[in-house]
């Protein structure tokens, strides 16, 4: 910035734009790499770039993605060249961005102190790159990139119309001036455009009239189906796309309490709310688990949307997680992966049980963007007795949707899954609804007055006896066949390892 700010050289608009784009990209890259290292991301790559504070979204997006694609190579080159002192190591994110531009990009308009330093070291960088090509036994830099490449999934571009600002037909007409657009046949405020349609800088996106949100993600708030005038609690709300979707479904009436623990994500949440124009959302900066269900401030909450932290395995390609260092080949062991899933599942069970304990709540949606059974069906199955004691039963969101839950317990047909390959995203949705039983409150009061263990068992038994079952034909999708094959293979392997004895599986990840 020194070379730019001192006025020594008058920069063209292109040079100034490129200078700031590299620094915006460095900030995003730093947040992404820091979150990846801690396994606690502030947001996805796309959500960080689409923030209002990022001015040149298209250039920043390209720089971040390309730098991440080349990052293993860039790190190897910088290590081999040994050109960085302590000063430049403290700015490593910017160094990564500029090194990409010098070695693989257009390397134009490289003004700025860091740019000048690396340009002076260009010969050393190119020599280190040439040696790396020889070491990896490839001919070109592109061959190096191909070693790390994961095929991308092509899927339609979905946008959700923010009906707080614009009606669906008007959005359809305006977007249709330059693109082929049609309405989704399931989510009423969702529009479908061709794959790779670039809407980053479209006026309807920048002014919050439409949100770039996938179909599976848009199904979550719609499954909760809150009514205008209700009070709703969004338990883990950042970055806020589902929160503002709730506000639109409620037509801006009633009240939404948006709970978020992480300070940085609260900032992102407030930006999303401001962009949407929603005026009925109250942001609560705190831990949902510390919200007392019997507190008078929650006495009128009728619905809870629970979309807790998860592995994100169902949206890895959409979030561009395959570009992150943690997803590089051989980076993490199976043991580490399993331990992380177990910790996530324990947290997910805890927050779901907490959500079900709010006295006035009638509907609870539990959702993840994970494909793993341990985070989905296993979590739901583990809370069913408690849910029944509070008068809840599983309901069937979007009954016309064919892909349902894995058949691991009775009632799996109520659960909803989307397939990461066939649908572009791998989501899981479970809907709990309170039975319409005029005697339920009396039964629940009786349960709470007795000892917890005996009373809970008694209530569970009575509620299960009166359970209404909905049977849906299960579609044998690729997802189900993958699960079934994995289960059979593991049983065969376990039988072989134990000399024929059976050991139950604790997790089924696919």
C-alpha cells in the first residue's frame, strides 16, 4: 500500500483494481486457511467472497480459487527457493496470491511492495518450479495441477427469490432477459438457471432481491413451514440464508430469534439480514445450549430450525472444500476423521435434545449438509424416545421427494436426503411435529412429576402406541446402494476378522 498511497506513481484504474483485488483475495484466503486448520470455518469460500465488503467479487473469487488449486505447488516452490524472511512470512497469504500471479497468472499490474519483492525473486521462483517438475516427473505446471484435481460436479444454478423485496414472477421476468430461467416444481420461491450462470454482480443479487442458494438448502426452512405471526428460533443461524428465508416465509410478520455463538459469524449474519431487508429478526449472540427453555422470552416460540455444525461432506464440492489443504490426499487419517465425526454427532444429539425441550414448540427441523449416517439417522434415532416423551413424532417433509433416509430404524421413510451427485448437494432433513393430542399436556405434566427414567419410559410407551404411520415407497438410489454395499462388506470383513462372530457397526460413513 505504501507505494500506492505515497502518490509516487499515478496508477491506472486497472492497476488500482488489481492491487486491491489481490489484498481482498489475501484476506479471504487467510480466513479460509485459518478456519481449515482449526476445523472451524467462519464460512465457505463463496460466502466469504460474496460479503458486501468485497468490492471486486469476480476477480477475488478467481484469485482465491486459483491460488488454492495451485497452493501445494506454490508452497513447495517457496520452500525450495528460500527467499522469504520473517517480514514476508507474516504476510504469507498475500505472498501466495502474488506468487500464483507471477508463476501461473497474467502477472500484470504488479504494483505494491510485496509485488516488487517477488518480481525481483522471479528467477529463483521459476528455477524452483522447474526443479519441482523434474522431481514429480511431469512436463508442465498444468500436469502438476492435474495431480491434485478433483472432478467438479455440474449442476443447475439455483436462486431463491427474496419475497420480502420482490415477487417470484418479477424476478423470473428480469432474470429471463439474459438467461433461461424456470420455476422449481417443489420450492415455490426457487428459480433454476443453467449451470455456471454468473450472477455475482447481478443487481438482483447485490441488492438482496434474490439469494444464490441451492435447492437442498432452500428446502430446510420450507420444511419447517412457519406461519406469519409465529415466533421462531433459528438455533445456529449464521451465515443467515435460512434465517432470512424464514422471514420471507413468514412475510416479515412475527418474530425470529437468530442465535449464533461465533462473533465473526454474527457479523456475517447481520450483513445477510441487512441485505434481505428483514425487520422481524432479533440476533442473539450466544450459545443455543445456554438458552433456558423455560425462560419467558422463549415462551411463545412455536418452531425451531436446527442446522448445527456438521462435517459438510454433502456440500464439499459446492463449498469448494476440495481445494482446501485438509482435503489433500493423505492429509488426515481415517482415525482422525472418525473421531471428528463422533464429536460432531455427540454435539448434534445434545442440541437436538435441547431443541425438543422447549415447551411451546410444535415443529422442529433438524438438518445437516452431511452424507454420514452417524450425523443423520443415528442422531435422530437416538433422540426418538425423548422426542416421544415430549409428544413429538417424525413427520414427512416434501412427501413427493423420492430420496428418503437410510433404512436403519422403523420410520426412516419420514426422513429426507438429497444426493451430492444426482442433486448436486448432500443434505439431510428430519421434521419433528408435536401430536395434536388434547391430553398431551396432562400426560407430559404427569411424566415430569415422576422420576425421570420411569416416567420417560411410560410416556414413550403411551405415545408410541398411538403413533400414526405414513408409508412411502423407498427409492433405491445410488446413495442407498452405496450404503447397503458398505454395510454388507463390513459385515463380511468383521466375520472374517473375528472367526465368524458378529460385531455390530458403530458408524456407517460413505
